[in-house]
C-alpha cells in the first residue's frame, strides 16, 4: 500500500476513534507513529480535528513533530506556547531544527528560550542562528565528529567507542588541524577495513571542497545531487569548521524549492495550508485574482479598439480566443522549461541566446503547422478563405511571440532578482493575449475595413 493511502487509512481510523470518544485509543495510536507520520496527519486534517490531535501528542514527541510541519503550522502551534514550553519540546533536537523553530517566534520569546539553555547548547545554537535559514550555515548541524590527521586509525576507533552513539548519517569523520580548520575527510568504510596502524593522514581524502557557510541552499542542494553526498562539512571564510549538512536537510530544501515553483505559478505561498480556514484563504487568493483582473482589462481594452471590425465580421469574436489560447499554451511550455532550467542552474550567459533562438524556431514551426490546420477549419466553418488566412497569420505571429517571451521573461526577471515562477506567468499571459488579439483583429481590420 502506498504511503499516502496508509496515511489516509490511519486518518480514517483516528477520526472514527475520535467520533466514538475513545481518546485513549487515539493517543496510543498517534504516539505510536513516527514524527513525520504524525506531522503528515496534522497537515492532512481540517482545523477542528487538527487541534484535538495536537493536544493528544506527547510532550516528548512535540518537538520532532513540529520540526516536520510546514512553517505556517509551526508558527500556529508555537504561538500558543510560552518560552518554557518551547525550551522543553526542543530539548534533544538537532541544532538546525531548533533554529528553524525559534525563527518562527518573536525575538523576545527566542531570547527567553536561549537564556534557559546551558552555555554550550546556547553557543552552538547561536552559531546556527547567525546565518539566514536559506544558506548553508542555516542548514548545518554542529554535531560533527572531528579528528586529527596525526592519529592512527586504531586510536580513532578507540575514540569512537567512547561515544554512547554517533550522530545520525555520519558517513565520514571530519579531519581538522589544531585551529579547527578543515583539511579532509576519513570515510567510515575506510576506517573499518584499513590497517589500524595506518595514520589518518595516510588514509584521509583531501580533494573534497567544504561548503562555504553563506552558500545559498539551492546551490548546496545542487552540490549534493552532483556528488551524491550523504553529508558535507561547512566552513567559514577562514576555513574553520562550523558543522555539517546532512542529506535529510537537503531533501527538505529540494522539496521546498519544488513547492515554491509549483505554488508560485498560481500566485500562492509554498507554505499554503491545504486546510486553512476560509477567511484566511480567501484574502490570499484575492490579491492574485486582482492582479490577473488588471491584465484581463488590458486585453479587453485591446479588443475594444477593434469593436467596429468585430461588429462587421461576427466570426472574429468566435475565433479570436483560439489565437490567444494557443499563444498562452505555447508560452507556458517555454516558461516552464526556462524556470526549471534556471532553478537547476542550467541557464547562464553562455547558452541564453541559443535557448531564445531555439524557442523562436520552435514557435515558428508549430505556428506554421497549427496555423494551416486552423486556417482550413475556419475557412470551411465560415466559408471564407480570407478569414482562414488572417487567423493563420495571427497564429504564427502569436506563437513566435509566445516562444520568445516565454524564454526572455524568466531570464530578465532572474537578472533583476524577481522570481520568474511568481511573476512570469502574469507577464506572459498579458503579452500573448494582447499580441494575439491585436494581430488577429488588426489584420482583419486592414482587410475588411
């Protein structure tokens, strides 16, 4: 059974238990699940059900569950806690997860939580909080195991055995000098199978570049994808080791970036709650609908210019949505490809011109193909071959324009630091509608006037 199907089944079981009033059974079922599954159930529940489930989560599990929730839900549950409660539930969590939680709180509450910690924990956490959460420093944990190059592998093994446990996802030990500057990695697999008398210096890997602390999180994700890393060290500007990033945090970055791109296409926030209340959801969507309404009025004003021509040839009113629609679809295809390429770091100065020329050629070829089809259909429909030629010419113009616009808009927006996933669709739709209507009705006006 697929994961989402299991979650839905579990949600139905919990709902039935709640309806029957057997809260003890619900508590037992809920706290027997991994934190990620509990978070998924909370995010998959309507508000009333969500409140009850949260109250039944054990305090020892609340911190882990919070770490798996979206920022919006995190902020909602944290708003109902005081500093002492936050300090209690975050005890034992990884530094980056605690930092993510604290960043949802007012500064006053954050300071109170930090002051309630011991000096060592507070120092480690403040180190993470010094960096924006969308950088390598904001993603890192400070729980890395470090060793010196002069030791033998036997000494390292004995050192490891003194630990009750080692940090999760430890695939390498990080080699540093006496100033804690990064100099290499010692893979655990090498440590386990090599001669114990060999030194760390002989066996360590030195051709690994650590991650700068201010590197953006999307660049970090690309490095992990390229090199198939499980973890990677993070250093400051002087090469001093600060911590490490693990693959689970990178997966979160990839998922958040994908959510951002997908939701931005509709003008929504990536943290949009599926089960948000009506009066919270409606205003958010109203803003984007208002923006689109403005672009619709712009397109309508273009149509109004040619009102006289439409009155003479009513068939124009029937056919003009075809031109605009085909341009919109063609442009969206190009825009999607370019936004994805930019997000993946594949689009740069050296290949931008090639992409624009490619999209122009594709728009021209598809324009000629579908223009011929529409010309024949329109001519037979309205028994006017001149009308078929006009709509064919307009379609070629609009599909070429759509292709070029869909390629140029995201490149330009990215250069001026505007998110092309968010604003590109509005610009593209406006351009294809206006060009489609003006080219079709303008050509018709020239012929029928």
